[in-house]
């Protein structure tokens, strides 16, 4: 991207930034270029100026992401803290941009007296990622409430797509290639939403069963149909098992925690060991919920 083009942007461009600052596992090597857009128009300007073959990666809170130690070639677009517009439209629908945290959407819907958004409080990420993977918690899933989405393509062109233009499943969303979610348009009916106190109680119960205070990414593996990944991992005898600075949580076996000195390679090796051991023990191959990107470091 030319220097004068960079000058026309209102957002923040960084080079060689360590991705450990942007992921909840607190690991990851440097990225060639990271962009934090001022708003959607600024994002469109930036995308239109990128080379046609430039690899593009998007991150929100980095809570479902493992960046390898060699870092990322290409460009990362970081939305959290930037694309955060959240409003109740005149037609009663809720418009929320990709950088809005799921927890904030849940809290605001309580304020607005809307029903059916409380489960978002249990998703430890931003809406862009929740839309991309149909994230869920407390029995609810993101796309249950989606009416439409706003997307942007590599050329910086923005359009609205309807829900029926996507194939949607458990932790799975498939739509047109080379498009990314920049906002969701949600339909929540007026009604008896859980109060903030009730939501806090739900979160407290969940947190009592999950490791808090050490870097993790939340659930690492999807639950197989009719099963729980955590149970399969625990029965396989892997609670507390560690590789380097990465360890299977003794509190919740579907969590891998960074004890403070883990590398991305430690975490990835531990995921592979879990997959192989569970398959050997139960005959079930676990599928990863976490996304792994970047290059391995040459030691």
C-alpha cells in the first residue's frame, strides 16, 4: 500500500505487531500489517487499496484464535474497539457492528426490554466472530436471531445479505467467498428478558466450572453429537496433562490454559495429542472449535 494511501486513512496501521497482544491465549508471532479501522467507510477505503492477492485475516477479541509463533504474512484487520456501533432501529430490529462484544449486545437488549439475547452474555468474543462461526452459549446460537447481515468484500464494496443466503449449522456458517461480516441485524421480540442480575448468576455458575484467571480460548473442541468433548477428554485421562507451558485444565477438560510460558507450538501440539488420545480411547475424532492461523517458527 502506497505511503500517500496510508495517509488518507483515519484508522491505525501497525507493522510487525506481536499478535500475542490480540489473542486471549496471549501467544502468537508478528503480523506483517495490522489495521484498526476508524469506521466502516475507513475500512472500505483500506480494503480497496490492498493488493489483489494480499492475505487478509480478521480478528475480534481473539478468543477463538491460535496464531502460530512464526506470525502472519499479510494483513490482519482488528475490529474490536473500533466497529462498535449498536442501535435499535426504527423498525424494531437491532443493528450491531462486528467489533461489538457479545456481552454488550446482551446487556443493551436487557435495557431495551428485548427477549432472547441473554445467551450472548456467555459468548466470550465479538459479534464478527460469533457470526462467522455461529457461536453459542446457554442453549442459544447467534444465527437463531439473525435477520440479515452487512458484509464487505475485498474491493471494499458493502452490501446487505439475508439469512437464507447462508448455510448454517452447529458452529458452522458458509456463505459467499471473499466476503466478511461487518454487522448483524438481529430480531429480538419485546418481552421478558432475563435481568442483568439473572444473567450475572448464569455467568457465575458457568465460571465456577471453568478456569478463570489464566489465558485460554474458551472451549477448544466442538461437542460431538450426543456427547460432550470435556467428558471424552476427561475419561481419556488428560485432565492436567501438559506440553511445555500449555496444560489441559483440571477444572474443565475442554479448556487449554497458558500457564504463562506457553508457545503457540505447545498449544497446537497439545490439541493434536488430545485429538489422537480421544480417538484411540473412544473412537471419536474431535473437531476443533478454535481457528489456527499463521506460520510455524523455524527454530
